[in-house]
């Protein structure tokens, strides 16, 4: 599943780094913290590997 926005891709990258032990889990905030807890390493790799070019910075949530 590719990331829908640059922010989602960046959060997945931070969560993946923490899951790999390259960054501290305690340094994560917001979406990256919940992603690290709830997603597998493979899912995070798929989101983090998405190219940022052409993606919006943020995507409006559905209300």
C-alpha cells in the first residue's frame, strides 16, 4: 500500500527506523508512534519506500 501523502511517508520512515532499532521509540510522536506499535516491519517498509514526488504534503481526512 503506497503512502498517500509526504507526511504519511515520513511518519512511516520514522516508525520503521525505531522498529529496526536505528532510532529511539521514545522519540516518536503522533502518527509515527502509533504506526510503530500497530504495523509490521513489512507494512512500514512499503509505506516508507513510496516516492514523495507528486504527493501532497497532507491529505484531508474524511468527515
